[in-house]
C-alpha cells in the first residue's frame, strides 16, 4: 500500500512557519474563526472516509466570501496548501488535510440568498445543506433534484466539488445538470463567475469543469441551482428476487423498454437485511436481492409506468412485488435504502464504501466477480447501488482493530475498481477520486491524459496549493503503483522508471 500522500509532494511547498501563518490568519479572521490547537482541530482530521486521518496546521472558519478570499491570499503569499471542506460527509478522502495545510471550512457560509420561483432558481452559499434547499422551495411547488443519501447533512458546495448524484439522478441528472452558475475564488483570492443565469453562456463551459473538480481548481462560494416542479403523482414499488442476477436482468429489461424511472435502486441480501433491522422499512428478509423503483409524472402516467416495470420484473424472475399504498409507505421504502450505509454498523465494526460505475449490461457478471473477490480476501461485501445508471456502492466489512484487515479491505476495494475499468466503466460515479482512488487513476488513464489533467490544474493553480495530493496522481506514483500491480502480464506505464 502506498502512503496517503506521495512523498514527492512533501517538499513541493515551502514549509510555512506555523507561528507566522497563525499570526497572518488571525489578522483576517477575527474572534474564534481560527483554530490552531490540536485538540480543537481533531474533528477536522478526516471526512466520511474515516480510515484516513491527518492534522492540518490550522482550521479557518470564514463567515463570508471576503474572509475566505483573505485566507486564500495569506496562504498563497506564504506557500501554505489549502484544503476546502464542506460538511465532511465525503467518502473519498477529498477533505483529508494535507500536512502543513490550512483547512478552509465553509460551514458558516450557509445562507439561502434568493429564491426565484418564476425562473425556478435559487442562489445559495456552499454551506447550505442539500435537503434545506428543497425544504425552502417546497411552498412554491418546487424541489432540488440531486439527493445523495447524506442529503440531510451534506452541503451543496461539497455536492458541486464531487458532482454528487443520488437515488433520483437516473431521471433528473447529477449536480452538473442542475446548476446554472457558480461564484468561486482562485488561490489568489480573485473572484470568478462561471456559467450564467440564462440557459447558456458564451465561451468554454468552465462551470462544468469546476463541477466535480474536488477543490483542485478554485473554492466555490455561491451556487445558482435549477429548481423543478414537484411531480403531481409519485408511485413506488419493491420487487424481491431469488438471486442478484435476476434483479440485474430486471434492470436491463426496464432500461431496454425505454423506461426512465425517477429512481431504480438495488440491494443484495446482506444489505437489505441490515437495512431492515436498522430502519424497519418492511423489506422481505427471504429475498436475495430487491429493487426499489419509483416513477413520477402526471396522474395516471406514473401508475401505468410502474405497472409496466412490475411486469418486466416478474419476467426477470421476481417472486414478490409490493406497491407502496400511500406516501408514508413510499417514504419508508426509501428510508431503508438511505439508511443502508449506517446500518452496516450492525454487521461489522468498520466498513469501506467503494464507488464505481459499470455498463448496466455487465451487472450480473460484475456482481458475481465481486463475490469471488470477496471470498478471496475473506471479507464480506454488501452491495447497495444506483442500478439504473450502473453506479455501484459495494460496502466492504472489516475490523480496523484486527491486524491487516484494513490493508485487505483497501486491496479488495482497489480490485473492485479495477474490475469496473476492465468491463468498460469508471472508478467513480459520484464520490470523487480524492485520496481513496488516486492509485486507480493510474489504471483508468494514460500518462498523456494525466498530464492534460495536470495542465488544467496548473492553469488555475500554478503553485499547486489547492488540495494537493488528491485526484490527479504524479506519473512517478503511477510507475510505483504499476510495479506492484501486474495486469495482463504487463505493469502499468512500463516506460517510466521505478522508484
């Protein structure tokens, strides 16, 4: 296993004197908005990927965009790395502090600035919770579509950084499809406006480039989101299957029939039993896999579409179909799915959540091979995922206190991600690369492609101070990783020297 950060990066930044850094930051952050004591910084040492931890040199808590810009200017002048952080719910180590860095926590920028029900937009600061947007605009008959499982806590700024999706992204798209404009700060503290209040903007689509850039290019301080009308009718159902292969075939049948459900989620036996014990959602405990499908639209249309989905599920081998009889029951079906991750605590002391995407047609084969990899490593895997768009979330169960289990969990996770690439997919669908998947970037992309990514990074952040060591691996790191992982009889990047 390689270190969390490439050791070659450690000397890339002039080591800012901690006392001078604290003094300069206190001059722009009044009161208690600067944290430098190790005890007080402890809550910021990791994000949702708690297996990886590190301590920053300081935590800055700006109250507005002006203070955030002042912090960035100080860090640029002193050569101190900066890691932006939202709610800390990310699962790829994207907010993991870099040694000697300033953690720029944006939780205090948490206001909804404006709602325009006619244009169906809202202007919000990055610290606003995802769910709070839909709650605020519900009186206007509107909602914000992307809904990650952590939507109760995750921030919209973090959603932009990772291009988050959710259970309804199959029909309504990811974050990038549901925003119009971004305000952002460069490492020099200069303001950028990307996108437009109109449906299109001239020039390159830099807003799309910024979305999913994981804090490597700029720090987002304001987002204009698209709002959609609340559906007039929503219908949901659960289909139970005797094995995961049948459930995967049902997904293929549904998509092939030209149906685009609002949500189409799959859980295997291990996941559904844990979720049922945790959330009491009414899941059939005898099933080996379940699909949860939701259709929405005009009255009558959603019901007809869901009836067609039920027929396709029965044709694929479903042995039980259950339609939600009312809104309370529909919400209960989703409550179990959205509680699946915390429910894993009932099965093991720790779990490692992987995020990869595959072509839908490969679902049966990939699930079978995940089972083989699981048995080879001796670690159980619960599968919970956005079946409609092939976005897998295998949950690897392990015990961090047992010698070697974290290493085995990481090895299993890496093998699953590389399997996704092998079958024509990608190493992430919505969680981002962060620190977690940086080695697998060497498998996904060629040296030329990685150098192009690095050039984009350098155009925005020439000194490389924004979130260093994340998302884009050095080619030297890829060479070292390739020396340890042989694929098809050949190491990755054979032309590069090994270290």
